[in-house]
């Protein structure tokens, strides 16, 4: 397997530019280029112009050369380290709406290569990643977890609106 052996080989793609994805992209971009993907055309347009409706980052901060904002899925094709940071809203019946999570998993799976990583930073119930996301990623990518690609979890560590403890 082509495992990432050198940190310089890591090509990061973050799917979801909300209150978790954007700060993560910003801080990772201090060390390397980050492909920042969101399906929301308006959101990407605003970020490219240097405007953050969450008011977390200034225009200068958003215009860093290592932040590549895009709504084109194919721009993720060079990535081998995907972080999924999409929302998981709750329906009226208290069941999570997994459509964003499964859609983001499908997008990452299209561009997964041997030795790649997928890290979930979306809030999910225990077992969701193993029962819903990984089988979908395996099916679309034709790769097998822990043999061809790896998966990780990262609980959210963002405190929206807190200017002192951002990340």
C-alpha cells in the first residue's frame, strides 16, 4: 500500500466550510495548502471575496495563499487527507439528518486513493461512522478500510463566537 510516509506528502481537503471547517482550514493553512470545499456557491463566493458571515476571520486572513476555496468537487482530486466537517441537523423526531454526512462521504470516496485518510469531525451518534459512512466510502471507492485507506474521528473543538478560545 502507498501509505503517506512523509508529512509533506499530505494534501488536505476539507469538506464543509461552516463554523468547524473554516477555522480548521485556516489553522492548517499556516503549514500547508488546504482545499476548502463547500457545495454552497454563495458561501464559496463570499469566502473568495474575503467575507466570513460568521465574523471569525478578516478579509486578509481569508485571502491567504494556502486557502483554496472551491465548490468544484474535482478540485479535491489531488487530496489524500480528507476532513469532513458538515452539519448533522436533528429532525423534529430527534433523529439525525445524515444527508450532508453521507453526501460528503460520497464526495471524499470519489477521490480516495490507496493510503488516504478520512477524518470525521461532524457530530454523529456512536456507531454512525462504522455503520453508515465507512460502508458507503468502501462501496464508492472500491477500497477497504484499514487495508487501503484509514478513518479517524475528531470531536469538534470549536467554540463558535468565542474570540478568546477559537480553536
